């Protein structure tokens, strides 16, 4: 019994010591993360490993540009780069320093790459208490949920900048599958229906055997049939009651619009920095003013309710002290009030953090300017540009006026949101040329309609002739 008490006491003291170290920003693990090594002068401080850090930066750059973990692992394997366990074994550190398989030193796995991409440690932060055990008798470790782990910021030098890290996480959230063209669609997960809010699915045809190069456009690399359609509509097209209506836009048109939006906005931002900053700030204030008012109402309501619960709990204590309620009843009521108060306080804190983020939104314009200067001269839209510039694309339903089909597409850029680029393009084009194009489109529609009617008539008459 005495030994049991002694062991429990030692366990409690060790846990308390670990918690104190954690709150001070000291890593509680003895194993450093790949890309770092221990500081010879400070036992619990990490410094950058100059041999492994470039590999980490390369992994994040490839992930941010749309490469999957399998592709990254193959690239590292082809370049004969030692995988983490082998790298640590050569340094004589790590839990696998004596057991690492040295016969295949460059055999990277996709899971290893994924674990590197997900680590906040590369931003210069320390993450503690990733695992736990129920007692000192239990040697089996259990994982702590991500939201419950202890994160202490800026404890060591960062290897990856926040923008690259955030972009890598954003790209990783959406699965980019390749088709028979061998290329993944970079717009996956970015295109949404403006009416129902659901994602728009990409529909691609098969390469045609009777066409050179399968019918793939040599300039754009697109198949003859390549478009987006609202998932609510396409998923219910066999039902009588559709949840939405058809929103159709070709991938080629989407690429042209996106490229033009990025080009015009970047050019305007660089050449007219003061006007651009003012336009974005004005638009941001209009967009966020309503949301900010709602957040302030939520914060005020939550704080008021928390104060009411404080008074209720005090009265409950008085009733219990005067023996007006039983102990079991007191415990039940107190637990309920404290739980509600904790939820209310969490809601107020979350709303306040969001409100603070709105008020501190002025730096995002400078971030977009830095991104625009990165691509000063371009004529082609690359996947990395899409991932870096685009936050969201909303496609509205088509509108026909005077026989001309038009469609509104809202492109939300990273850092600044939706920016009106239509006003920046001052040249509307030659009116005579616009009229000629309108007549040509009308003639083409009539020609296709007549051909379709002739085809239907021929198919109808064919069974009669055979009979």
C-alpha cells in the first residue's frame, strides 16, 4: 500500500513538472523534428539542421504547388535523399538510430511526407502533450486530439514561412485526382454554385482515338469536353424535383477569366498602390461592417448571460449553505450552470477573436501586393498561381438578352476577396466588331438548331422505312 502511494505521488509530481515545462515553451519530447537538431549550448532548444532544412522547404513548396505526397516522395527518392530515420541514424540520434533499415536509405513514404507537411513546428512553434496515458501503470500511449494539444508560438527559428505553410494545408484539404490526360485539375474544390452554395463538379470527356493526340487541345491541354456543372443539379437530374438549376461553364472559359482577373488586378495593384489599398479597404469595411455588428451583439449577449450565471451560482451557494437544497441537488445544478457558463465564455472568446481579426485586416493588402510582385510578367495560368491567388470562385446562372448568353462569375482573390476588375478594363472593344460577333453567334445557334431537327427527323423516319 505504501509503495502504491509512493508511486502515485511520484507520477503526479512528474506530470506537474512536464506541465510546467510545457507552459514555458520547452519541448517535453526528447526527439527533435526532422529539419532541426538540438542546440549544443542549450539542452532543450532546437536549431536548424542545415542539411535537412532545404528538404523540408522543398516538400512544402511542392505541396503548395499542388503535388501530392506520393509525387513528392518519388521525387525525393529519385534524387537520393535520405529519409528522416536514416538521416537521424547517421547523426547517431533518434529512437531508430540502431534499428533503421540502411539498405534502403532513400525509400521515402507518402505518409512520412504527409506528417512533415502537417507539423506546426516548422513555423517555429512547439507542440506538447500529443499523447497521454491513463496512469503510471499503463504503458500504452493514446493520442490527444489536435484542439487539446498545447501549442507555444515562436520558441525556435522557423524553416517555412506562414504563407507557404497555410497554402500547403489548403491544397492538401482537397484531393486532386488525375484522369487519362495525366493532369490533375487545379480548380478542384475552388468552384462553387452561386445559388445553392454547393461545389461544382468537373466533367471531362474521354480522349478520342480518331483524333490526333486524342483530341486534346495542344495549347491549353484540355479535352474537347471539359466543363463544370452544379453538383446539386447534376446529382438530381434523374429526379422530377431538382434541387438547383443548371450552371454550366467550360474549363477553358474559367481559365481565361481567372487569368485575366489575376493579370488585371496585379497590374493595377502594382501601378496604383495607393488607390488600390483604398479600394480594398473600402470594400472590406462594407463587407465586414454587418458581420462585425453581429459579432458585437453576440459578445454582448454572451457576456450578459455569463454575468447572470455568476449571480445564479452565488444564490445557489447561499441556498446550499442555508440547507434549503440537498447536496446532490446542489451538485447537479452547479454542474449544469458551470457547463453553460463555460460554453458561453468560449462563444464570447471566439467572437472576440474574429472581431479582432476584422479590425486587424489592413496588412492583407500588403500581402497581396507582395504576391502580385512575385508574378510580374505572365501569359499562362499555372496550377501554383491558382493555388496562391484564388480563394473561391462562384458561378451564377446564365442570362440571355437579345439572343446573347452572358454569365456572371465572382472570383475571390486571396487576402483581398472579390475585386471589381471589370471597371479596370476601360476598352470595351469596337462596337462594329461586337455587333458582327453577335450576328455570328445567332447564325451558329440557328444552324445547330436546324441540324438537330434534321437529325431527330431522320432517326424518326428510319424505323418506318425498315418496317
